[in-house]
C-alpha cells in the first residue's frame, strides 16, 4: 500500500520472499516502510514507466493491470501486477504469481548495475541483443551476471495501451 507520495505504508504477504529473491536483504519489509517505492525499482527507464503508471492510476481512479515476468535463473514466472486506486490518493500495488515453470538454468543469477553493458527488460525479462530482444531461456547462452534494467518496445506498447485504456475510462467518468 502506497500513500499519495508513493511511500510504502504497508507491505504484505509476499514482500519478504520477493525482496529476498529480487532485491536482497536491505529491502526486507520491516526496513522499507516509509521509503519511496521508486527506491526499490531498478533502472531509470523502469522508474519512469512505473511513475507514469502510478500517476495515471491516481489521476484516473482506474485500476491498471499488466502481465509481466519475474524469472529466476531456473524458473520462468508469469506474474500480474495490479495497481488499484484507494481512498485519499493511496494506491494498492499487488503482484500475483500466475504460473511458474522450472527450466534448465540459464546461469547462476544476475544483479543490477547501473550502466551495465547488458540490458534486461524489467517487465518481461528479455535481454537486448543487437538484433532485438530475446528470452534468456530460449537463447541457449549463459545469462549475463550484471545487467542494467530497461523497458523493451513490446512492454512499452503493452503499458502504453493499458494506460490509454484507463485514461479513456477515466474521462468517461
Ligand atoms: Zn519487455
């Protein structure tokens, strides 16, 4: 749950598991309350996109929904994020696991580093290659251990479309 300035008022359920796997120790639930959600979003582009989503939900008072991926080195995990407007400009952000499939590991793991050569999409986990974006589980190559996070064109389109939908619904009243 976020307050009107996107500070974490409350985190529930899966946050500790999620943080342990994706963010590392310092982001554990007890320590993040009061911090800004943006401080937990890796990568400038992903931050920008998340800010757009939160702003639009706040303004339109409509729920935003999108499917995304949050893989581990040996598991493809299909997730859904929902951002729901609440009273007093608060926002509820939920992440639901839709499907998880174990696959041959693509490497020992990866971590975020600003400005890293390899770019990974925050929303689908695809890696940027010179000839396009690819699913790391389908390349047969070892996953880079250091990545910067970005947003691939496909996810940008999906997000833009969903934002358009809620803006339109918002205008309709
Ligand atoms: Zn993507």
